[in-house]
């Protein structure tokens, strides 16, 4: 460490001129665990696309809104999810269980457009009530969403997709009789750094 280090005890990494891959590694390794949006969208052909996104959170409650950052592919084209969402303005965001780990990870594979991850994984769909995109049968939570806006961020690699939730479908075994989520029963899968995932740990009280 240099004597004139402005932050002794810290490795200081200014972002000006920082390589994008370094910025990505820092963000995705340090901001953990992250929830995972497991997103169904409808292809033009009618087949259902499924992919996971962990640059994701809720951003408003009146009305309920979510945001998902979808990166462009290296050639600048849109990922299937972003393309479908921007074309027909609808999606279903699922929240998954720890037991969905293998399927969530496998659903990130880049399949040719028209080939459905849902079919490849042997999963089943059920009709939605507010959007044309169907829901993933058996997921812990399914949220029917309408695209509110797309915000191009920074240098154009990232696009923030802001979604309004039109309906929540929550596995009834995860809710108590007053409609509150049963924290003991709910075991969502979360994203850790690199290829790692996280499972729920202890629930703490202040
Ligand atoms: C757990 C997990 C989280 C991911 N999070 C993101 C994300 O937040 N943004 C993104 O652009 N890609 C993310 N990816 C990569 C996409 O899932 C991957 O590019 C996928 O092929 C996109 O599918 P699509 O082309 O069908 O939309 C993630 C992958 C995994 C396994």
C-alpha cells in the first residue's frame, strides 16, 4: 500500500477507463445474493422463451413494478427475452425455488430462436389471465407483467426493462391465512458470484 493512498486498507478502483469485464465482475461478485427473475416471453412463432436474469429487483409498489437489466449480445443484437418483450410488451416473471437450480441454470443456454427452453427442460406451461404469455407451471411465484418502459443505460450495452405487475400468483403453501408470505416455507434461489448460487440462510431479527 502506498503512503499517499487516499483510502488506506482499501484497494481503490476508479471506474474511469475500467474494463467493462472488470466492472461486471466487481458488481456481480460484490452485490450478492441477488434475486433471480425467471422470465417467460412469447416468440413471434408462438413458442415460449425462458431465461434467468439476476440484475433484477422490485422498484415500486404503487403500482407494483419490477426492473430487469438485460445486456445486449456482443454483436449489439438483443437477447431473445429483450427482443420478445419489446415486440409484444408482455412477460411473466417467475421466482424460483432452491430445487429449481439445475433448470434455472440450464435455461440460460443460448438456443436458436424458435427452440423453446421450456420444452428442452421438459417443463409445463399454464395460461395466464392478463397477458398472452403463459406461466411456468410449478414455479413458486408467477408475476404477469406488462412492459412499462425500456431505458438505455450508460454506453448502450445495458437496457433496463421496467415492468408493471398485473397479477401475482403465489404457491398457496407459501402464504399464511392472512395472505402474508410464510418466511419459513419460502426458499427462493439466489445468484451468488460467477457460476455460484445461494440458498436461504438463517432469518435474523434485529
Ligand atoms: C442465474 C443467471 C442470471 C443471469 N442474469 C442476467 C442478467 O441479469 N442480465 C443479462 O443480460 N443476462 C443474464 N444472464 C444470462 C442470460 O440468462 C443468458 O444470456 C440467456 O441466454 C438469455 O436468454 P435469451 O436470449 O433467451 O433471452 C444470467 C444467467 C444466469 C444463469
